[in-house]
């Protein structure tokens, strides 16, 4: 029969068995959001964002992740090395230079490989506090695992832009929400805002220093009350100019070594299951 004369016969599907419909599990972000809402029932003092970032594309992520420095750029750590304890360090340029110093001294894991500790660095130069919660909540929604500890070092760049009371409340609420999102198996650590020799502000140095101490004290009390930990950096003071670079903001190699020593003590307490100590100098 010529091809032009052929007619397409209608397909018959009577012989085909209908496939059973499978119920889809709710998205991970939606499940986490429901858990947080249930956990916060009856607590009117905590304000959650309208929607938590999902694993899909989020425009807010683009603004947060620009120029973000991660440990993968050095090629010394892979995603397969996740056994043991996993620590996330999130923050501004201070932890970024701490990471660079750690790589130069020993390794990206602060020399704690024998204790089966993996350190993941998520840093951004110039990061302000309002970027912290979107960044960490997106990381938690995307990650296939939950970290054992999240160390947050940020807020210095916001101290001269936001009133101290408002900044302290924002930090406390965000750290609480991060703790609820991560769950009880994750310890949240507040790393104190460091002093500076130069705040690049019209405000007097003594006024900014007083606000810095006030914010650190308020946030640390809130974190400790909820089972978190506090990294004080008590040995890093403005009375020792040699701990800072010429810009008066970033730490010198000696200051970075002191910071690393405090981090090592903090993480070793996690590896040794020592929950009695909550404040680290």
C-alpha cells in the first residue's frame, strides 16, 4: 500500500495495566520548615522568616555566595572525607585568612585529621550579619549531612552600621533559628566579634569598643543558655598592636596563630566528647 494511503490506526491502551501512583515525600525544605514551626509553637518571641531557602535556585543565594571562598579551591579536601566529626566555619574575611594560615601551617583541617575531624570553610570578605542566616539555612537545605558543629564568626562589619541592641537581637534570633534548623545533634558556636585598631568610622573608638563588648556579652549569654558554646578570643586585644596588620582590622600571623589555637581547643573538645566546657578563650 502506498505510504500516502496509509492511515494511522488509533492506539489502544485497554491492554495496558494502569501504573500505581506513588505518593511523593514533601520537599526537604518543607519538612524542615514544618519541624521548626512545630518546635516554635507557643513561643511568640521568636520570629521566623516567611519561607526558608529551598534546595532549588534561590536569588538570595546569589547575593550571599558571591566571592565565597570554600575549601575545595585548594584541592586538599574532598566530599568523601566526611566520617568522624564535621565542623562548618562560617564568616567574613577573618576566618578566611585563618584558613589560609592553617593551610600554610599544617592542613585545612587544623591538623586534626587523626581525631577524624573535617573542617568545612564557608567565608566571604566583607560579609555582614544579614547574610549569615540565608547562607547557613541554604547550606543546611542543600547538604546531605548535618554538621556536628557550626562556628559563626561575623558581625564586625555590621557593628558600625546597626545599633548595638538591634544587632544583638538579630544575632540571637538567627543563631536560635539556625540551631532549630540543624537539630539537637549540631552545636552552634558564637565566635566573638574581634576588636580593631581602626573601625573606619566617624564614631569614637571607645564608643565602638563598648558596643562590641555589649553585643558579645548579650549574644554569648543567649547561646550558652541554649546549650551552645562561646569562643571568646580573650587573648586578642587592641592593647597588643602586633596582633593586627597595618590596616588595623585583620590579624597578623601571630594573631591568626592565636585564633587557630582557640579553634583547635574547641574542636578537640568535640572530638573527645567533652561537653562540660562551654567557654573557650
